[in-house]
C-alpha cells in the first residue's frame, strides 16, 4: 500500500507553516506511521488539517477555483491565512511501496488580479536509481502553467538534483514540453491520464484515493433509496446502500461481519439484515432485555457511529489514506479506547489503509504510543503549532513506565500552551 510519509502546508487557514512527518525540507523527521492521531483543543486547527487534505483532492478532481469556492471554504482569500500575501503551498512526500524511492510533490496556488485562484507552481521530484544522498531530481516542473515532464520511470531533468548516484538511465524516457491551457487544472490531473507517465499516474491515483470521513449519525438514520454503493460515503448518508452492496457481494461474509460488529457494540446482541418489499435493506438490532428488534432510526448516535466506523474497517478495498474527523463525538469514553485499538489494527493490516484521526478525547489516545500522537495547539501568534508526543521531554519515559498517552495529555504533560 502507498504511504504518506509527510506533508507540509503553508498559508492554509490557521496552518501558516505546518509540517506533519517527513518532507523534502524536513528530512530529519521520521516518516509518518500507519496510524496518525492529532489531538488538540477546540480552535487548534484539527478541522483545518483534514480540510487541507480534502482541498488537495478537490483541486485534483474539480480544479483549484472550484475547490476554493466550496461553501465551507468561502473562496481563496478566506481560505488563505489572514495577513498572508503568499501562495497557499503544499509539499507532499509519499512512497508507492515500502521499498520504492519516495516522491515529493510541490503545489502552489495563488490568485490572479481578478481574485481567481490558479495553479502557479507544480513539481514532482524523486531520487535517481542508486542515488543515496542529496536533493532529488525533477521529472515534472510547471511554473505558471509552463514547463516540462519526463515520461517513463527513469527520466529526470539534468541539473535539478544534487546527489551523485548512478547516471540517469534515460532509455524509454522522453522530455515533453507542457503548456497548460487552463490554469485551474493541476498538471498532474492531465498528465496522470497518460499511460507513459506512470509515476504521475501513480501519484494522482494515490492523491485522488484519499477518503475523508466526517460521520453524521442523523443522516444515517434517514431512510435511503434502494440500491447498492461500493463504499460508505463521507457523512454516512448511504449506510444502507453500502450494506446492500456488501451483502450482495458476499452474503455469508456479510452475516459474519454483522455478528463481529454486534459483539463490539455494547448492548447489542445481534444484527440481522432484512429486505423490505421495496427492496431496501434494513437492519434489525436485537438489544438486551427487549423482545422486539430496533431499527437504524431508533439507534443512538453513539451506536450508529460505532457501527459506521466498524463497517468502514470491513471495506475489503480501502482508500490508501483515510482521514477521520473527531470520531469521539457522541461516543462513551469507555468505547473510545476500543475504537482506537480497532483503527490501529486495521491500519497495520497488510492491505489496510493509512489512517489519520483528529480528536479531542484523552481516552481515545490511551491505546496509542508516543510515536502515533501529535499535539496541535494555537501559538501566541494565532497559528497552529504541531509537536509529536514522542519528541516532548519526558513523554517516552513516562509512557515506558506505564502511563497511558491520554493520561499524560490530561495531566498536561504535553505542555500545551507553553511557548
Ligand atoms: N484564513 C484564516 N487565517 C487564520 N486563521 C484562520 C483562518 N480561517 C480560520 N482560522 C482559524 O483557525 C482556527 C482553527 O480552526 P479549526 O481548524 O476549525 O479548529 P478545530 O477543528 O481544532 O476546532 C480557528 O480558531 C480560526 O480562527
Ligand atoms: Mg473542528
């Protein structure tokens, strides 16, 4: 599975200069693990972080202006960090496989004189085969919509990197001049459809596969149309249709999945699927002490949330990266550590996704290690600051002595608010 090693974000809402994990410019940091949890108080920038990830996907799918103008972003100027006149910048470092050479993607977005957002800079870089050190070489660079791309897997622009390494094997590679007609469109969106640009195709697929979940129990409660969807959508609106898909694909596996889930949802003894006369699939929940079943509409927010996350983790072909916003809301604190443990196991599966979770619940992080927890807070300048728990003084030692991460946070050992 492809993995995000790190991301740097600049001038995106409260993320004025923000780095998570290892990037081209912060190479001394560790690459991100399979499960990344970001904790922080209200207003510390958790939603901004997940929204920034969603923004990249939206830019790729719909173009940069449409991405900026989504109702919750309100246009480029509102999205850019207040007081900044610079471009909004992203630096993404990823690996296609654990043994692949990492690829770094740079993207800068600014607005033109009329206030329209446009792509001003894009670059893809990778070390050459055998290059052990030094700056990677470019294989795509576009400034104001113009530049070049190298096709194949070993074509690189001469003189862009610094490492010695083996000379570039240029067979099968071709330097293609590029002039973008539409400055709203990412170069990787266009080149990522060409068969002989495999590196760009792979990166575009990785980025466009990111999945962000912000489950809204109320939406899962309302009845949906009959039919089947292969994946649970962002807000859980199509819960029934997703269940229908899983049931059709593997009826026996589906029943086993429901009993696994029933074991993990407190108070529920059994979950049985039933097909209505209009072909909709409904779930009957048998609860302790009640002879008649309950239905989705009757279930509490917490039960539905737990159900949705457990279902998400049953997806046989998950997205490469899953972002989950505050799964703790509406869940009992005793369930949180269980849920964190489930996410951790899911992320560590051979074909499991990388998972990035934001939370403000100390109990949730009790199941995690100092290497899996980042703390976000607001600096005195009003911008978000991020630190990894493992890098804070004394945290590793206290954790080794048996103090869980949530307790360390709760008792303020993470030094939130300190300069
Ligand atoms: N364009 C911007 N420039 C600077 N700060 C911003 C901008 N937009 C929003 N913010 C600030 O970002 C902070 C973090 O918001 P948010 O990401 O929603 O936090 P959380 O999800 O952790 O509660 C808010 O306090 C808000 O004032
Ligand atoms: Mg938020």
